């Protein structure tokens, strides 16, 4: 389970960040599809703005690199223990300008292979929306990702934490992963960094009788740094620290929704 240890709201980032959000229109909609970009290249399709359409993310050709902030590398390797650590401000300066809820959290990541029974898109999404009528297949995110727990919010609402890498584990340097495994086993708390979004989605109608939940709250944590750390945490069975920069403006949710989701995940 992803547990929030501490949090603070802040406006941060720059207009020339390597990371950015982008949108494209469709039909009569000036804004429909959403994207995460790095160095001007689309790295993830973040789905559309429709609240009754299925939640999705899909890795694109540009997703092939981490975004390291050199001044933060050593501090992140040792581990961040408080949201007041100066490294948080250093990291925030490398993100796109936005209003964020910045969270220090711990998660025990569970690797998911697309198409397997524990895949969100095979399991929970199909249960609520059914199979895509055109492809007759569940959605394929085109990358293994991590599940980090769920929270029942009541009233037909459920929160899912997903940790999403820029590239699969088999791209990682095994020696570096092994070094981080040793750090975890020695009691260190290496820290990864994500830019995160809360999307709230639920179909307007559904078939098949009573179902619970009928509304999915998905907090997607896109890793911008710390792929080796998350992999090492999974291998060692130890929780990994995460700095989650949750955007107040780019998810399909309100500020109050985000604060509610985070409060429901507080340790």
C-alpha cells in the first residue's frame, strides 16, 4: 500500500522544464487528449478529458529516459526523510510550472505485466466498463508497471495507486539495482520521484447488475527519476520512498478531490 507520510502544497517549476504537459483537440473539442512530454517528445498518452470514458495511460515512443536533476542525485540515493528537506525545492525547480500537492510517501511496488490477471486493465477496468467493442481486447498500456495498493473510499468509489516507469525493468543496469538492494537491506531509504495525476472516471451506464465500485479514482505516479530504486525495492521486498508531485491542474479531478485521495492514504 502507498502510504503518505507528509505533504505540502506549493507552486513550483519553470516554463523551460524538460518535462511538460500537452493537449490535442478532437472533433469539436479544442482539448481532448492529454500527454506527458520530455524534451518536446510525447512519452505517455494520459487519456482524454471525458469523465465517463475509461481511464488509461499508454507508453509512447518518446518514453526512453529518466530526468535526473544533478543537484539532487546524492540526496535521493541516501533518502529523503522529511518534506522540508532542501532537495524537495531543488526537484520542484526542474518540473513544469504548476500548483502541486507534494507528498513524501512509502510504497511496496508490485510489478504488473500487461495482459496478466492482476493487470488493472484486464481486471478492474473490464469489470466496470467491459471489453473495448472495437478491439475486443483490454487496453494495453505497452509497459509493465507497478501497483501500489488500493483504498476503498466508500459510496461506490475506490482509489488505485499506480507507479508507472518511463521504460521497462529489463532496460536497467543490474549492477546498480543490486547496489540499491544492498542499501535497502542496510536500512537506507533511497527515494524516487514522480509527477502524478488523479483521474476520476466512471461510466455513465453499465450492464450486468449491481457493481461496486462504480467510480475509479486513479492516482498515476509517473517516475521521472528512481527506476533502479523502485526495482530494487520490489526485489528486496522493502518499501521505497517516493516524492510525488501531484498536479492540481492536469488531472481529471479537483483540488478537493486530490486532497481527499491523499488524506485517505495518510499513514
